[in-house]
C-alpha cells in the first residue's frame, strides 16, 4: 500500500460508476456537502458484509451533519448493486474497477489488487479533514470508526 492521503491535503477527484453505471464524482458534492468515502476491499466478503451495515445504521447521523456517504471498492458496479441490495445499504457503492481512486487515495493493496479498508472525510472545501486506514483489512475490530468520522464532521461544522 502506498501512503494514504494526509489530513489537510486536497482530495483527488474521481469519476466512478455508481448505481446503474451512472458516473459519480467528488466535485459534484464539493461546496454543498461533506463527503465520507468508505473504501472496502470486496463485495460479499465477510468483514465488508458487517462494516457497511454499520455505516448504514449511522447514515441519518451522517446526513444530519451535511455529509453524503459513498462506498468504494474494486468490484464492478453490477456486483456493488447486488451487494447493496443483499445487505440493505442505501448509500451509493462505487466501482473503482480500474483502481484509480484507491491509488490516488493511497489505499490500494497492489499485491492483492484490492483496496484496504479506509474512511476519509472530505470537507466541502475539497480537503481531507479526517482519515482512518485499517492496519488489518480482514479484522472487523480494526475497521475505521463510524463514531470518529462523525466527530470529525461535527468539528467541520463548528463555527470558526
């Protein structure tokens, strides 16, 4: 894995296939919403099948903080759609099939061809406000913290 983006760095733009194969970009949300990017290794894997429903449970809290949540994996958009239906996830799962976003965000596990498990909070200004990268993508106990991501959003929303 390359080095993940640091807090304060500009978040790289991406255009990834989402539900129905429609392109989803980071820039379409900037200036209006914070963006929470949830990188997960593979659809239908045991750990991801528990991690993403935990994010789903907190979705109203993310939305209350003015954030949109986007899941990102190397799976095809068809696999991601089936996975979202199977586990009851309503936020978009995006296909990073060409591994461009995983590479740009520094979370691609090149030896395995998948991304690690990571979460990034990108502020409306397009900068990384918080990030957490799991040292062991297969261990659910080491998955990035939904609560810490929400705390980062609260910090972003505090008046300066």
